[in-house]
C-alpha cells in the first residue's frame, strides 16, 4: 500500500483488520503498541489527524510491515 492522503481510509481499515484478526481489544492493542486506546480509536477512524510516529508504533506493534521509499532527489541521483 502506498501511503498517500487518499489512502488513509484504507490504512484505517487495515489497522482495524489487523487488530481484530489478532483478537485484540483497543485497550490490549494500545498496551502492546505503546499508544493509548483513544489513539487507536482515532487511527481507526481518521488516521490523517494522527502523528506519523504513533501510526508507525501502532502498525509495527500489530505486525504490519512499514517502509518508506527513497526520496525523489535520491532516485534522480541513483541512490537507493
């Protein structure tokens, strides 16, 4: 999934699905991921209002792979 502003609803869906697939309540997931239950509620409803750091904590805590591609300048310079 390429993370863009238009993809945020899909991110919310994937975060919710990963949490539920693992049988975790919001409180349990918050404990595992190092965020608050209210943050998980916000991330699952409107991740555009959430900090990127906490979204990364939640996603990786749920076992989702997160990656960031190269910057445009790097691609033009041949740097990976």
